[in-house]
């Protein structure tokens, strides 16, 4: 069960920059030689994103930090094998950290086995799941219960589209069990790890704090801890850095010769057109990279029609005859946490088939970049490849 951290936070300490720089160089050497490098993150990794430690804090407008984006790049390069997080702010997944490196799990649309890449030990405020069939849903809003009947009442008020079961939030409150799958995978990867980097955690909340300890107790493994406060397992660490996570990771990435990518908001959209004679049904569905349904649209409108669809499923009926190559101009309205403007998506009609779209939004310049991809699995590959010649600026 998740147990309380100390009520009075330990005193913070900061090392001179020269000392941090020296230890970053040692850590880089260990990363280069590691076979199974994992990271363990706590609240300190989100501090520079403006995250507040309250139940009602709105993290939907928070920009992932340098540390978040550095970890994404390390994953993309194949250096970081697994990420374990105590945070429930959703920033790791929003930053582009893939939950799996191959598609998918139960109730998702691919058949082959995935290799999971992240354990969110204390849940995710944007993720809910069905009490009956375990189907998961990601939301671009806080999918958290109002806890009317206490801290153990996780009902969100929504129902599962698959079986009609009650949806529950994924948050782990104190005195509740951690999700078995995430905890088992975290321990499994800790047993395989020869290097574990702790970022921004005081390692005082059980049983999550036992994960880095597994690595620290192994003779053939290294444990690096970067936190402003002392931790109970400092004596197990081979490198102990008293600094902000961003300060360390900026130096680590520079010494590795790797860029820290800027944050890009990525949305994956499936446009499904079902045709029977002169009747067509257009359905738009948001998905995560692993196939989990993702809610990020507020409304959809098809040019030439009056009706605006404002709730899922986003389905539009068309009775006109559509010739192959006809343009279906869809106006998409987003949740707007990063001031995303509406987007006109032009879907070329090719009969009864699905269109797979990768939508990328740059919150710095307010521009969308859109690409139609050949398959769902191709939408998963983003940072590590060129997005191709069919990209268009909106």
C-alpha cells in the first residue's frame, strides 16, 4: 500500500555547479556502458513546470520540463529502457514518452505483444479504466473522481463504451494498493537494471521507494540519486547529486551530445468512413500511441453541414454521393489547454477505409502540423524519423 511521506519536508541542499558538472560526466560514462538503464522520477522532476502539490491542481496547461524531454530523447535513442514514476500529473506521457514500444495490450487494436516502457505507480490524473473489463481511457481533462464517499470512491461518473461498466480514476491514494501490473513491471526492470537514475524523489513513500533500492543493493549495478533532500538510501548510491533535476539533465545531455527536444503536443486521430450505397458514416476517434482511446476533441463539424457534433462518439452522417477523391473538410475543436486553434483537416475519400493522422502542435508558435499516415502503427514513430514529404503547415 502507498504510505504517507513525512509531514515536515527535509532541508534542501544544493551543490556547486562545478560539482554537479563533474558528477554528470560520471553518470554519462555509466549510461554509455549500461545494458539496462532505468529512471525513477518523483515530484521534483515537474517542479519547473509550475506543478503544485495539491489534489485539485490543474496540470493540463503545464509544459513538460527539460528533464521530461531529456528522458523522451533517451528513450528514443534506445538508451533508457524503462521509466518508473511516482507522479500522477500525466506529464511523462504528454511529453512523448511512449507507454509501449510495440502496439498493444488487452482491448487495444493490435495482436502482437508489446514491450511496456513506463510504470505510473501512483496513477495518472488523465487516465481512467473500467471496473468490469479493465479497458483504459486517456482524457485531455482531469479524469478524477470527486470522492463523494471518501478517498476510496474512485467513480468518475462515466461509463465504459465497451461493456457499460463504471469507470474509475487511476489515482492511488494513501493506504491503497499500487496497480499490480505497474508495480510488477517496475520491480522486474529494477532486477534487470545495471543503472538506475532517481530524479526529484525523496524516496520516502512506500512501497514505490523500494524500486531504486533493488538496484542499489545489487553488486553489479549503479544507483544515481539527484534530489535536493537527503533520502533513506543515499548510502546505496554510487553518485549522489544535490541539485534540481533540470540542472543535472541539461549537463548529461550536453555531454552525451544529444539534443533536448522541444515539447510538441501530439495527437493521433483515426477517421473511419463507412459507406453503404449513397449513405456514409464518418467517425473520428482519438487514440494514444498504444491504441488506448484518447479524448482530446470538443467538437467536430463537416463543411457543408449545419450540425456540430459536441460529444463522443464524434459521428457524422452524410447522404450525398461521394466520388473517390472527394474532399471531406472537417473542422476540429480541441480542449485548448495550450491555446490550440481549430484545425481544418481535409480527408480524401477513398471508399470504406480508415485514415490515420498524426497531428502535432507547437505551443510556442501556435501552429499545427498534419500528416496522413499509412497505418496506425506508423503513427507511433515520431521523433526518431523524418515525418515525410506530405507534412503541411496549418
